[in-house]
C-alpha cells in the first residue's frame, strides 16, 4: 500500500507515522507537503498529530484551508482512506469531513499518558481485525480532546455505527472516571458514514512497537492493511 | 477605512471549562455575586470599503467560514463605517 503523510507547519508526529508505516509495517510512504494539491497514487492519507499553525484561532482551523486539504476532501469524497490522528482529527472536524467539534479538556490541562480505549465497531476498515469490545492501550497527548456534537447528530452517528472508540477502564468499562478530557459519551474516535475517514485522539503510531510500551496501535494499521489486501 | 469588532461566544449548552475555572477563582476571592461566567473571544478588524451592508455581509461570511466554528460558537459584530 502507498501512504501519504501530510506535513503541515507545526505537525510533529509525521515522522513517527512515517517510521511505523515504513520500518515496522514495510509499506511505501511519502511525505505530502501542505502546499501540494496532488494526492494521486496514494491508497491512504495520514493527517498526523502536532500543532498545525500553532493551534491559533482553534485547533485545525487554519490547517483546514491549506491547499492540500481540498485534495484530501476530494480524495475522501471519492471513498479514499483518510486517518486523522489527534491534531489530524481536529483538522478533519474543522474541515467538516467528520461531524462535531473539539473543545478544551475539562481539566484545562494538556494530558500526555497511556489510556485504554474500547473498540465499538469492527465494521470499519480501521478496526476490521479487532474484536468488538476489545480494549486497546494507546497514548493520548492533547489539550483539546473534549469531543462535542449535538444530540441529533450523535444519535445518527450511533445508529450508523460511526462511534469507533470510547475511553474506558482497563477491563472495558465506560464511565466518567475513565474519560480523560470530558468528551461526549467518552468518544475517542469516530468515522465517516462510509467508514473511509477515521479521526481518533489516541496515537496508534506511538503504540506500534513493544519497546514503546504497547503494540495495540498495530490493530488499527493491520486492520487497514488487511482490509486493503496489502502484504505485510 | 471601516473598523469592526467581532465578539465570539460559546453556544448555550456547550460546557465552558475555562469559564467555570475563572468563575471558581472569582468566588474564591470573595466575589460571591458572580452567578455565571463564560469566556469568549474578541477580534478587531480594519476593513476597506464604506458600504455597511457589504461590510456586514462579508464579515458574516468570514465569521462563519473561519473566525468561528458554528458548531460550538456564536458571534455578534459591530461595524463602524
């Protein structure tokens, strides 16, 4: 599979994503500068974490108007696979490629630690290799991960199986105590109606090697590769 | 040259953790009369043109496209021509 990792000014997880896709998973990867308007030839686009445009105005608010984003929007509209991680998720929300918006964490603190998340659906390219209810240990690192969406849109998302991950306890219980940032219904990751666009706050690229404390992020990457019939 | 001010506030019903923290801080300083507090954003713009209608409609467009996220924020503007 050929991956494109988009680099915005202020992205800082681009190299981690590149490294995991290239060295750990043996896939073809290229960087895509935010000024590029051509995303042809890629099977999947990755919007990495970081602080694009210094998080000025709102997280992702400026990045969504980067030239590359028009191409990403067209790519996604044509069914192309797009994953936004952390700041990448925030950009997808601002771009309207996923429903809802991000607010500051309820504790007003930047949180950087491992969390547990529960796989809510396996009917997406990103979780096809997981078990429903499986608990993944993947780190978060954000100040704005308090996901908000209006009640009607949330009901629609739940009905369509767009809630992909929820923050949970180590044994999979979803409650306020294990919701790190105040996100509505402990939502940690969602997908588009068709499932081809995924946004998640936890960083699977930071949990893709045992040396880093967890390999659970590989569940996301390997699900995707197997969904696409790629050789690993 | 026209001057404009845009006031951005969180929509009603959207939790404002920052506002709650400032509210608690005021109360801890003894300002018990403060019932509620919400933190917003304020922007000052200088614009060319002198047609109020055009300026207001352009500024409304800017507000909805970039300055605010209409999912969580409302805005109000004042234009001096």
